[in-house]
C-alpha cells in the first residue's frame, strides 16, 4: 500500500517531522507501506489540490489542516493551523483518533514522537538527537544568535541545506536517510557538506547585504531584499546584527510568492508583547505567537511593501 506524506517543505522541522512520522508509521502501523513525499509551501490562494491525496492513506505533518475525507493522519503545532473556521469544525468533528494539534509545542517533530510513543507504542529513543534538534531549531532555543548565524554545528549546517537547497528530490532523500541513519551521520555526509559550502558562501553574502540594507528604530529591524533577488535568509541575522531589537520584518520575493517574514528576538532586552501569528493572519498568513509569515503573489510586491509598512508601524507602537 502507498502512503502519501505531505510535509512543510524546506523547513528543518518539516523534514524531521516527515522522517519521524515515516519511521513511526512503518514500525507501528504498516511495515510494508511505500512512502511517497511532497513538500508544501505557504503561498497565496489554495494550498491543497485534491490530486495531492493520491495514496491509500494520506498524511500531513507540520502544515495546515486539509478538510478532505482522504486525509488519514495530521499532526501540526502552529497557532494558525486552519485556513477557514469550517476547516477547524471539520477537524473537531473527526473521530479517527489520527489527527492531532498542539500549538504549545515548540516543534512538530517532538509532538509526533510523543504522541506516537504514548498512544501507539513507538520507540522514539533511536531518533532522540533528531527530536532534540528540531525542538531547538523550530523553538529558536539557541544559546545565542551567533550560534545559528555562524553555523559551526553540523545539525545547523544540515538545517541551512534543507532551507536553501532547491532540489526537492535531494530533500526527499534526506528524509529517507533520516529514517534509517542518525542526524549526525546525515549531516556530516559528503553530499550534504558539498551542498553546504556554496550555501554558506551565499549566506555570508546575504549577511552583508542585510547589514547594509537594514534599518532599526523603535524596537524593529526592517529590510527589503526584493531588488537584490534573495528568496530567503537566515532568520536570526537581524538579531545577530541588532541584538537590541525586539522584532524583525523583512520582504523577499521568489518565483512563487512575495513573502513578509515577521519575527521576534529570543534574546531581546525588551520582551515581545505582540502575537505575531494574529498580525499575520489579518493579511492571510499565520504562524506562531513569536514568528510568522505572509505570502502574496510573486508580482504583488507593492502590496507586500504596503503591508510591511503597516506591520512595522504596529510593532513600533506608532
């Protein structure tokens, strides 16, 4: 039988969640299952197509809920877990015992491991390191901004590859590797390290561009990378450059979307008071209380810039 597993693409927690769920599913549910993957990205408009659910069973991890009768399993930990109120009603009415949400969890990986262990007898001990690093990375529980910007640890190097490498087939292979090998073994593999080297060079270049373009006022760092052509960046760079900031707001554009990234500094001298998920939801986005994002169409740059200005004003208390 075939399991179709949809996961949050180009996200360490999404990849780790997919690997954790795969291992659990094959150990405790259907050992003979053939698992096929597909990464999902937040984008404007419909997030799910019916043809995505083409397995005998279908699962979503670390991503929004789909109100489809073909959805067999679901795990998520985002505050903005539902596209519509009707989707939440559909979830609350589910009687399968196979769909789970806990927005208090730092990582979806940890949530899956805990539920699979307590309810289904799964042994998560062999993937303890993967679960711990997903908890650290997705929960932003780093020792400092420098730790995640300087990328000296192998797990953080793997994180950067997952986030920045555009090769979806390679990301899928990483998921498969993480179901059978240790996090450390995968992270220091020759292929991951080969791909990491140019990504690190790009990362250091992006660091300098943000250093040049960012501005800070009233507890908010903001920068616009659309004209520079950067689709993404290490989200801790703003706090590395401006340790005194509480929030960061950035605009980027790729082939599929114009994106506003909104974050809060885990080490801020002045604590966060805004719920970022709620702010992003007003523009069609979402996330967590401490970090979130909004997606517009790839040609809606000016709409993104307008929204960015409004969010900066709100976070600045202006």
